[in-house]
């Protein structure tokens, strides 16, 4: 709902989507647990008043094993943030392995053809576009588990 790349599916329900995000955070805080929310770094969620002042970090999917960049923002509680060590985002220094090898990501985070000099089809499948790299999922799960083992991080928020 918050993706700027969303071009179909009818009008956006930003109000409804924001209410869902708010409820997720309320539930986590009610139980006193660390939490994290993922959304595109370029998306519209970051413009919502609810997210102002919430800690976040940016990651790129290519740093977690995918062949495309897809900058992604992870908002989180401070308990989670104290345990999460994101990999640096992809840029010229330090690039991901794909860019280091060929100066280019093999795919684009799009489901339509892009204009690549190589002429190769660099589109992602829908399944790829809507998935998260397993290495990133494991990193998030490890941070959440660590936050549970150290509740003082959660309770100090």
C-alpha cells in the first residue's frame, strides 16, 4: 500500500494501512516486546506522522544475497535496534558482490522490462519482488531473539 511503485489495484487506502501499522506497534508495545516493521525505503510509510521519531535503519536486499538492490527501511523499537546489526547499504563503497563483480545488479526490482545496455531481460518475477532475502529474515529473527533474551533493552524504551 505504501510503495511508490504501486500503479494498479485501485485507490490507495493510506489511512487504513497506517491504522494497521499503528495497531501492530500497539500490540507489540502492549506485550513489552521488541518489534520491527519492513517497508520500501522509498515508500510512503516514512511520510506518515505515525512513523516520525521511530528509529529505523535502511538495508538493501543485494547485501543479503538477492540479485537486485531494493532499498528497504526497517523501523524498530529501541530494544530491537540494540540487537540488530544491519549490513551497510549497497553503494560504490562498499558494493554488494554483484556490483563488485560486474559494476551492475543482475536484476531490477521491477516486474516490467528495464532499459539495460546489455539488452538482457532484467525483470524480477512477482514471487521475487514480494519476497525477502532469507539472510535478512534470519538477521531480523536473530535480533528479535536476542532482544527477548535481554529484556532490559525492550523495557528501557
